[in-house]
């Protein structure tokens, strides 16, 4: 069927179905292929080093991690800059006086995390301590010991240096200028190349551009360029709001969600000027900084921020977004007993259904059941399905979010709309509503079958031509299996 005929079909449907949200998906061409590690995860370095924190040989933890693979596992966060490896620090290195204590990562614990990553299908991204310095420059002595130990045992590790350096002066009374950090990365690239010639070096892991980081990032990249040094990906961190002051309504506020787009635009402008053609990653991200919002960031409502973020990032060709964090804090995917929080199940479904190819999608109309319709309260993103999903090549999956206070009715126009639809509607389960810690898919409670088995989540088939109804403030995935989209072949 030609593209022209499909477009005519779509226009006809627009005239007939004036009271329904209509989305048009470009199934002929894909925008980008973001690969299979966009949704990645992280852990705080200090917790990884502590043998009493996590048992990386836990069958349950391993199965839960496998459910999110392939992905990066970043070992980093604020505590990375207090890490010493194997208590073999050079005598010539002077440790700064800081309000936090240094700690040791043993060889055994380093082995544990690497073996866990390998068994679960994760690639390690390791953040090195930038506070180990000789005068104004970074001292790579301790990091070189990590390289020497790991090069033959674990060759597939990528590297970072420091965490949120633009905030050191504010939060830690420590000042490392963007120019000095750029020279430090040059040292890292040279030191790492001897042991890990094919590994990536990414950074500088600055904070939201709306905070302090835009000028810091610009100076860092400008200095790198002048030194003829390149990094493999520019990384920055994004959180929507302060966890200490966040409110429930923030998590479904379209204006707050659109903050991400504004931040992306700032970063893209900086990178285009000082590091053109360099990939950009979110090196750390979640709903609210400061550990998340208590009683909100680990509930059903947090899925709106998470799914919308993944959709927007894919549309901007981001290859990696590291969710902070897998365990620990209010925004964790797993609670302290390794029970999945709602965002884990959303992430698990995303990994199962959503492939790397990103499709263009347009929300044509803006009509819902008695609600305001400004194009921001009903959001859709489209991908080819993941190969692991079990769907045929050529299938398309739509991520849909209804932020309205009432139900939304929608359908896909044109050729995609000629398919039946497999619905995976995610709703809260049990008491609590938006603040529920449990979720259902198509009305069925989602939970592990046992410590070794993740559930098989079944779709609800909607016959072709049937309008799709989404209750107020819900989100989900919708697979169109009966088409052979050229973009997905």
C-alpha cells in the first residue's frame, strides 16, 4: 500500500473520528536506532563496596537484574569520590579533608560486582575517584591499580571520573575547575588506554543545566577540544524536582515533565558548539533529587515521569539513561528486601516490548472525555518492537500516557490502525490509587512467581478498528502486531 493511500485513509479517519485522539505513526522510516541499553541502571559505589549491603550471589537479585538486561550498570554516585581500591594507595597522594569518610573497595567485592554484571547481562560503567590529586591535577595511581587488576579478568568495563563536579564547591567545599577536570580526563584517557584500549571514557556527569552545570560543561568541552582530546559520550544528570519538597501533583504535571525537553535543548546547544557529533547520555536520572520524594517516588505515579523521559530521550537519539538507582533510596526500583517497586515492572515491560528503532509519531487531535486537551496531557511515543518480545518483525509498539483527570479514547490512524492491538495497560493495584506500591497489567496484579521466576505478562487483545480507552492517569504499552512496518524490517 502506497504512502499516499495511507495518508488519505488517515485524513478520512480524522474527519470521521473528531472526538477521538488520533495518532499517526510513520511506519516507513525510523528516526534513530538507540540500541538496547537506553534503559540502564546504577548503584551507589559505597553500597557496592560494603559486603553487608547486597549479596550479589542472590538468586532473586540476579533474576531481577536479568529482567532489565541488556543495560549498563553504573557504579558511581556521590560516594565514588571517596573510594579507594584495595588499600594500596600511593604514599605520595594527599587525601582532601572532606565531610565524608573514605572507604575501601576490596578485590573480592570488585570480583563480586563484575561477576554479577556478567551473569545478568549488564555492562559495567565504573566511576573513578577524582579527589585523589597531586596539587591541582588528578593522580591516577589508585585507578591504575584497578586497571592492572581488571584488565585480564574483566576487559569490558567503561569508565567515568567524578560525579557532579559542578557542585563540588557547593556541597563538599572542594573546587575542581572545568579546565582542570578536562586535563584530568586527558590523563584518564591516556592511563586507561594501556589496559582497556577499546573501553569508553564518558563524562563529565554534571547536574541539570538549569542549576550550575551549563557553563561548567561548556568550559569542560571547550578545553577538551583545545587539547585535542575527545570523550566517547557527554554525560549529564537530570531530576525533575527536589525530593524534600515534591508533591504528588508534580508527578503528573505536564509543565514539569516538559522541563526535560528544555534541559535537552541547552545540552544539545553546548555539545553542538564544543563537541559536535558526540553522543549524549543521561549518566544519572530519576524523579526527584536528594534520594527521591518519600512515599511518592517509589509508587505507581512515578511511572509517568519515567516513561515520558524514556520516550523523549529516544526521540533525541540518547543511547543511555541510567536510572538511579536499582536499590536504596526512595526512587529505587527495588525495596530493601528486593521486592520490585512499580517502576521496576514498568521498566521490565519496556525492556520486553520496546526495541531500539524510534518511529515518528504525531498526535493529531486533542479531544478527551470532558478534559482539557492542549496536546500535553495525552502523550505517545512509538518504536519497533523488541526482538525478545516474541512479536514478528515489523510490529510496532506505542507508549501512551494519559495525564488527564478523565478517560482518554484514542486510535492509530492509517496503515498501523488496520492492525489489532495487544494492550498492556498499567494501573495501580489495591489501595492507594496513584500512591499504590503495587501495579496491575490489564487488571492482573504483577508480582514475581517466586525468587527465581519473573512473571509472563499477558496482553489483552483489542480487535482492529476498536477504540482504545485509557482510564484517567494511567499509562501503558500497545503493540500493533498485524502489520509489516517497513521501518521495522
